[in-house]
C-alpha cells in the first residue's frame, strides 16, 4: 500500500485518457502529422480545457493548419493566465502577424522583449512586424538585436531608398 500526500489523488481513468491523447497528439505533431495530431489534441483539450501544455500544442496545431482564429483564442487565454511568459506572447504575436493585425503583433512582441530582452526570436519577429508597417529604422534596430545582420542591412537599404524618393 502506498501512502498519498494530503491533497493529492490517484490518477483516474479520465486522467489517463487525457495523458494518452496529449502524448499521442504531441508525438504526431512532432512527426509533422498535423491533421492527425489535431484530433488527439482536441480530445485532450476537451478532457482538461485549462491544461497549459494541451492548450499550447493545440494552438500550435491550429496555427499550422491556418485556423488562426482558433489559435488566437487559445493563445489569448494562455497569455491572460501567464502574462509574464515571453514565449506565449511570441506565439500570440505570430498569430497576429500572420493575420496582418500588425499593431497587436507589435504589442505582443514588444512585451516579450521587455520580459526577456535577449529573446532573439521576439526581436526578429518584431523587426518583421515593423518592416511590414514601413518602420524600417525600428525594424533595423530589432534585426540587429536578433543577430539578423542581413535583414538589418536590408532595412538600411530600404531607409536609403525611402530617403532618395
């Protein structure tokens, strides 16, 4: 007989079912089988709708399938529950960037870089967002911070071209 710590419970069939669905969906997603992963991850999400890993994987799946509204709903919920997680903010920002909601994307990427100043992906995506907004100077700055010298040089050329018009 095992003794349990007060406040814990034995995993039940629903917990085991959730873990099986989550594991299988994660495995399929990792193998690039996004459509197949979706069904397993949606079932896991139905069993435990507030489970962060399940939400994150399902959000990624929706993003890869082009279901951006669904991905945004999940990532917005995750960011609301974890406002200081820069990676979740980058994921939400990517959804906004993909749907051309540039102001919202910039806000998420800026918050991510405020939370984690060395987050190179956040700086890179912020640079892309500013470039799409035509703010080449700001884009260049973030490309430099991300280590993307080629994109920073491209922004320098865009600034020079804009100045010669």
